C-alpha cells in the first residue's frame, strides 16, 4: 500500500508520465524481449510492429492510474486484460519481469527526473496493479479448472475436422487428446491457442465459432498473408495434427433480455457473432444478421446462416452486402442508410470486423440514436478507440 507521500508523488508526476507514456511503452517491449526472450512468444509481433500492443499497454496503465481508488470500476475496466492473460497462461512469475523492464523504460525516457523516491512510488503502483491482476486471474483459473471439463494450463487437442468456409477462412474442429469432456463457453468468446512453429511456441486468440457442446471446440481462422500463425494453420495443419488450448475468455457476450438484436459483421468478424445468433434464436429473440464481405468467394458461413434463416423464418433476417459482384442483396459498403433500413426498433447492436468497419458502424448507429450502452463491439487484437482508424 502506498504511503500518503507516495500517493502525492504519483499524483504530481502522473501528467508527466502520461505525456511520455507512448515513448515509455515503445521502449518497454524491446527491453522485455532483450532481457527475457522466453516471453516473446506470448506477444503477436505484428501488433508490436504496427504499434497496437504498446498503445494498448499505455491505455491500460493510464486507465488504472486514473481509476485505482475505485475498486469496482477498475476491476470492470481490467476484465478484458484479465481475459487475454488467462487465455495466454500468464502466471505470477511473469509480473516481476514486466515490472523490472517497465521501470527501466521509465528511467530511460524520463532520465534524471525520476528521483529514487518517485521511482519507488511508481514501483508501488505497479506492484499494486500486478497484485490485483494476479488475484483476478487466479480466480478465473480456479473457476475454470473446477468447472466440468475444465483444466489448468495448456491442454492438448487434436484436429478432428477441417472445413473451408470461404476463399480465406477455414474452420477447425478440435477434440481433446485425452478423450475427456471440454468445458463450456459463452457464445461470443475466444480461446487461447498455442502452436509450435519451427520448434517455437506461438500463442494466438481465435473466436469460438460454434455453440458449446461439451465434446469439442470450433475455431474459424482467416489466412492472413503475413500472419505466421494463420498461415501455419492453413498451410501446414490438417486432421490428426495437434495443438494446445488455454481457457476460453472474452467479454463480448449476449446481455440478457428480450429486445431484438442487430448483429453486424465484416469479414472474419462473423466468428463470434454466428454462435451469438444461434443463442439468441434459441432464446426466442428476433435477430437481424447483417454480414459484409468482399464478394461471394469471400463470404463465409453463407449456407450455415441460410439454414438458420430457413429454420427461423419469423425471427431471423439475414442480409448480405458485397463490395463487388452481384450475388448479394446490397452491393457496396455498410453505411448509415443501410443500417437505418434494418435497425430493429429498440434493438441492441453487436458488431465485429476490421477497424474501419467498426468505426463506420459505430458512428452510424450513434447518428441513428442508438445509445452507447446498446452498442457492443470487440477488437481482434489489442483494444483501441474506434476513432483511431
């Protein structure tokens, strides 16, 4: 617990740290990887290259400093971070490594301004944050381990089936090697995946694209031209191959209620929304399922959604939008007018896709009068504001 003097030092120096936080986080990661290369596989290097991960870390640190005295609010704010950590098997022994390198980065960027008493105060803030994260993560680990079909640490799964969903998206059905049951998950959640590529572990998160069944999981992965993990899954893995899974996580889940839903996706953004649509229909809710793709060749799950619409003709309205071709109800891009024509009155909206897609949808829904508390979205990768596109 920080002393009163340390609290005053943190309050006095927080604006300076905030002003230089981008530079601090940019320096932090190279230091961490240089000193402790064993943790590098836990981070997607593409998000290092484009600055997404440093920005996300900077935002999390700022949020914690601003909210740390409101325990309920800070726990709510850290929920996304905790989920990502649990699905990467982050452990208590990782935190001292991060703390050491973060303080070293602060020292390098701010130089002599970081007097010993200031450094000690900020070390106290970090230890406070680390302790809270360890507590919240252990709670998640323990709950999942004790649930039916749960486990702790990586668990080996075998690819039981593969299906090509579109020109660039492929589904993998994964069953446990040990033959035991698998824990359930909330539709909309993702799962941590550990691959071995060229003898090295590589960690990624992929949305669970089907409802829980107690026996297997399904992930549906877009092959990214520069994506190390996605290219490996598409090009080198097939039925019978194995990989390891970590606990499901994610905050983009259906909020209970009976209001109608608009589920809008772009590209591979369908993967969390498709099981959410199935869940909502099973609950008797009305759903507008709007999907945007480049063209028919890139439109995944088209038959699956059509079968759902046929089974629920009164409650599911499936709408397709393609940028090119003529095999869709709308040609072009999702805009305000299109959303206005399908937005159910009093509806709750969920949308996932590329950053520009989510920015456009969020802005249009706001203009159409949908309040922020009824607009829900999720980033594939580090979180950032929608207006950062």
